[in-house]
């Protein structure tokens, strides 16, 4: 359950670019490593059926 608040923030901020940036910055401030943030965002894209970013 590590970083559950940060993950929730990341999950709910994908509709707006600025919110997304703030969510990533906040997750990092909460101690979530950037690698884990990227993996979580990739997983969200996968379950939502989005094309992966290149």
C-alpha cells in the first residue's frame, strides 16, 4: 500500500496537463520514486486502452 495517496492523485489527474504535472511533482515530494511513477502511469494507460508514449 505504499504511495496509495500519490497513486490516487496520479490516477485522477490525467484529464488536464497542468494537473498531471502537479500530480507527478506531488508524488515525488511524497517520496514516490520517478521510476515507480512512470510504471504506474504506463499501467494506467494500459488498462485504459491508451497508446503508449514513445
